[in-house]
């Protein structure tokens, strides 16, 4: 008998994310092999203070210091809107991570000190607007990393 792997669809993922980093990271610890989808999510709706996750400051938006499980994580076709985007110190598990066709808008995008596990990481066809993009001291595991046709 195989154990069913937990899966958060985009609506469920947003609901948990809006509860804040502590509750998110606790859920990930309790569900270490879960799959998470933020496919087609428009994060720009959650950028202002009234709609940001609980306890999140603007300079941590949307995922600084978050942890992700070892399952598949998808930001495929996600939109982040204009403004800075922070994935600093974010830890991804060993599953594949996709930012395929993600739209980052104008502003700085930072994956400084982010850790990616042994799965494949795709930024294929992602679009970055005006601003700096940084992967300073980011760590990638044994999987393939692709920035094919990134703009």
C-alpha cells in the first residue's frame, strides 16, 4: 500500500501562504514530500500590506525565508507584478522547481542564498522586467538548471 503524497493546488497554496511563514514552514515540516502548485497565480494581488501574508514585511515579499518540501514545486505562469521579489534564504527540497514562463515585472528579483535541492530547476521563458536579478551565493543541487529563452 502506497502512501498518498499531499498536494496543494494553487488556491490551497495561497490560503496556506497567506497564514504566514511560520505556519507555512510548520506545514512543510509535517508534509516533507508534498507537491505544491502556484501555477497561474497572480501574486500582485497580495503585494499591499492588507493582503500580504501574516507578519510579512515588504522586504520579504513573497517568499524570503520560506521552506519548500521535497515534492514538485511549480510557479509555472505565475505573475509577480511590478516591485521587488524576494526568495532570499528560501530552501527548496529535492523535487523539481519550475518558474517556467513566470512574469516578474519591474523591480529587483533576489534569490540570494536560496538553496535548491537535487531536482531540476527551470526558469525557461521567464521574463524579468527592469531591475537587478541576483542569485548571489545561491546553491543548486545535482539536478539540471535551465534559463532557456529567459528575458
